[in-house]
C-alpha cells in the first residue's frame, strides 16, 4: 500500500481573494514559501517523507523561492504544476490563455528547478475536458485535480451563495457538479472526464483523484485531517485503510498559524487559529498512524509511473 502526500503552495493573496479581502501586505504575502516551505522541509527530513509540491509558476519571481524549491528537489521531493498564476477561473479563460497558464507554468518550473514536472493540479480542483486535453498536450503524465466529493461541493456552493447575497466578491468559482460521478480511484479520463477507463485513452493521461472515503465520499484532505478532533481525523483514515493508493492533499497554509502575522486572515480562515506548532504535531501524528497501518510513502509522480502513466 502506498500513500502520496502533496501540498499546494497557494500564497496568502489567493486566500484573501477567496474571502473578498484586499491583497495582503508585503510582510505576509509570501509566507507560504518563506515560512511554510522550510517547515515542511524539516518535517519531511525528520519523518523520511517524500512530498509532492504543487507550485504556482509566477511565485518563482519572488526572491529566494527558486532556491528553496531547488533545495527540496535535491532532497528528493517532486515539484508539480499548479498553473502560472493560480487563476480560479482557469476553465473559463480563452483556450489560448489556458494553454499559456498550463504550459508556461510547467516550463518555468522545469527550468528553475532542473527537474521534470510530471503532474498538474488545477486551482480550486476545477477541470473540464478541454482543460485536461491541454494538460496532456503540455507534456504532463498525470493530473490530480478531480475531487469527487459531494459534501465539499455542497459546502463550496453554499459559501459562494452566502457571499453573493452579501455582495462580497470571491475569486473562487462553483465548479462542475458532475465531478461527483468521477471514479474515486486512479483512472484514465475519457470524454466526459468523469468517465474512466482502465487503459490509457487518446489523452494518454492518468488521473489521480484527491482522496475521499469509499462510503459517503467524505473529504480526506488537509483541512479535515488537520482541524477535526483526532478521533474524527483518524476515523477518516480508517475508512480508507487498505486502499492501494492514498492521495492526501494539504496546503502550505496547513503549517501556518495566526501568529505568523496572519491575524487578519484568521478571522475568515478559522484553521489559522490553531498554532503552527500544533498543526505540525498533528501532521506528525497522521504520518505515524499511516506508517502503523502499513503504508509506505512516495511522490505522486512515482505512484503515477507505477500505475502506468
């Protein structure tokens, strides 16, 4: 049994955009790369844990970010493509701009780190068939954006409707409800993308869906695993125990706290009210549970190759 741990390195400005807040100040705008990445690197070394880091290409322009990523690549971690600018409305852009966001993001990351970029994850988990065609044509071997989770989709729609009623803008978009019919296990996406095949189709792309429980399709992601009481978080893991691949997705903000200068955002992002130290302790406990359950760890790229990507 194999477990892949990935972190999406969305910077603080993207959370401000979701909540309709003005852009963050320069002191905290790059806290994910400046603070969270070194913490993740130290955690990974201590736990002997390979990570997959989905990175926004534009963030390479910030001083120090490229060096941090190169150091992590040298330690055996994988860099994935999280698009050029992390546009939540990527599926709504003109096809030429979609192509630029996907292909340029990959090229920037490969050039900066010297490592091949095999995987893509869409901002907000939102994909459609034309977008997946572009992901494949840009040279990716796998995608990990599909999140077939009815409770997550319902919660997202509810929050966006609540914000719209109060005329509070959000950069987030609802997404395609048909995603809930997609397979929960790795599959080769056909057309439509929520239909799967055992063998590669014309796209030649492997989809590694973000983890949900086999029954009820509850979200087994960082937001839940890091903030729920331990009994509930462990219950989510137990519900998935025995699956050949666990694809556990976290965010860089999952190892940040309000004390990192994010007190203002914490009023809208409740998970920031837990300290970074307590979050890192929870993460270690999660990894210990998984090791005790017999899982060994790999990057998503290695898992995809083993599965025939």
